[in-house]
C-alpha cells in the first residue's frame, strides 16, 4: 500500500515540480521521495469508525460481495472495513449503486440466490458472542476434527469462563439457521426503506411485534402474555397514540408514518445491540421524516444501542451521525467524524456530494450534479474508480488504485491527491463558502 511508487516516473511531479495533473517532463506517475506521506499513509489500517477497533462491537474487515449474472460477475462490494461501537450513530452514504445496502444486508446474512461473500470477516463481539463462538467451534470440530476452531477468536486466555465478554465470532462463518436463531432480530435488527413491504399484510401489528420475541423465547424465557405487554410498551415508546388499538390493526389501516413506527417496534422487540436503518425515511414526507429521526435518536439515548444509517441523504446524516463513511463503487473513499466530513472533506467525491445538497440560504443558485455516471462493476476497475468523473484526476489514477491516507486519528481518505508529492487542489470556492457559513452558524448557536 505504499504511496511512493518506485522510481517516480508515473504521475505527480515531485516536491517543487509541476502540479499533479501533469508531472514534470510529461511523466505519468509519482516522483517519490522515499519519505512518509505528508497525509499519513494508513498502511494496513484501512477501516472506518475509529483508531484501532479495540472496543468495537462489530468489526468488519475486507468485506467483498459479488453477484453472478449471465453477463458475468458484478463485484458490488470491493473490500470495506468498518468498526461499530455501542451507543454510536454511524452513517454510510453514497449514490445509488455504491454498495451500501448490499454490504449491510451481507452483515446479517440477507443474500440473493446469485450473491456470495467472496472475502472478509464480520467479527461480532457483543453479548453471547463467546458462547456462540464456542458452540460453532464444537460443531465444526465434530465435523472436521477441530478445524472449526478458527471460527472464533478469543481475546483472553480465560475466555471460556467469561465467554460472553471476551470472545468474538465471525458472522460469515455461521449457518443461515444459526444466524436466524442467534443473531437476526436478537442481536442485530434492520429497518427497511418501505414499511409496507416489511410488514405482513395478513397479520395484526401486535402479532408481528410478538413474533420475534416468541421465536427467541427459549433464550429469553418470555411468555406470550409478557410478549404482548412488551409489544404494547414498544408501541408507546415509538410514539403511537393508541398502542392498544394498533396491536389489533393491520398494516393497511395505518398511515405511512405509523407503519414505520410499527416496523421500528418490531426491530426493537428483542432488545438488539445494533440497529441498521436502510433508508428508513425515504418513503415518508418531510415532517414525518423528522419525527422518525427524532424517535430513533431518543430510543438510542434510552437503550444505548449502536445505530447504522444507510442513506444517500446528507441532510439526514448531518442531523444524526457521529461517524460517517462515504462509499463509491463498492469501496469506502472517505470516513471520519461528522464534523470532519462536513467541515473538512478531502475527497473530490465527498466535495461533489456536499455541493449537490441544495443550499436553502442561497437564492437563484443552480443545483450541482457530479458529472458522468458510476462505473459498471461488471467490468474490472483499474486505478481510481472515481477518476473518470473527477476534474482533479491525476494520471496515476488511471493506473493504480490509491491507498488509504490518515488525516487524523479518525479521518481517512483514499485519494492520490493526499500524497506528499501531490499539489492538492483547492476545495471549490462555493463549497468553502458553505462550510464557512455552517461553522459561523454553529458558533452562533453555541453562544446562544
């Protein structure tokens, strides 16, 4: 992953040379100096969500997902790394087709018939991980003479006596049966975009909320009466005016906002540690969107769960996120805290996304769009996938994929523009003015 390409004859002019777009003498590479990158090449630590992942409840490394089609193999997710922590709100943003939802669904084992996870690990270190890892190892050991012990990774020698806290389990190694019995709904829940397609139209809402509780009743020991009482409490928590009436209602009898609140109640039925929200407000009108976002934030504050938003709406991200990862063509191209992404973006794609958000304070301003289209992931991508659409592309972008550069302990970006020998382009003036305005507004709000 080193950024100083040997010999230096391929792209950006060396220190003191011409700008990166046209290296000295018409070369098309990097004139390396042999030193460390100014931005700080992250080397092997290619992940979003924190400095080292030591306290992560879910640690994703090198996740790759592909679809086999009649035209060939589509590499929808091309190696992503994420760390999710308790109580954190993490947002994954990007255009449609960037791989956001595919990656999220792969985590919980929701896959199409022609879909496969071709590489990577998803290490879960939450409640019960140790017992689940030990069980998986025993099963694999019986089947293959102990080979299955690689399925779990204990982080202390005494893990057997403190299994629930000291071990992790790779969810990708679990069978579909084990995922449904031990993870889905119970440890990790998911809210989908359209509540009408998430709910069963033939079942009352109350029965649908109770179903996951009763499915996992062997572990929780909950009775049907207790499940009904909890369903009622969840509907109250979700802000439904008549919880008792909603228990008996069918999905078609509720408004869109009420249906989404019911879906949230279903997702929270088994007290999960991670809640994945895949475009949870896209199908709702603006006023209902705001209420649903506030509801999820309030539930998170009360329960301490980790919330993951999958969205293309940066307005939503600005309201809720602690950490943000920007995805493009199946890879994370920039990640950091919400403040770093909104106030100090470094990747040209992130600049484009921020400029595409309408500025309500500017009158008569034309809407911005990122030129071109995302690449066809059916074909192999050589170099930087965003280069054909970037006005700041360097010659090396067509030949070599950029490494991940560390800008701060929490801020990473994947762009050759951050190499020490590159002359980074200035942020678009219009975006700089917007960011300055946001900072001034934030300071004014803080004073009041």
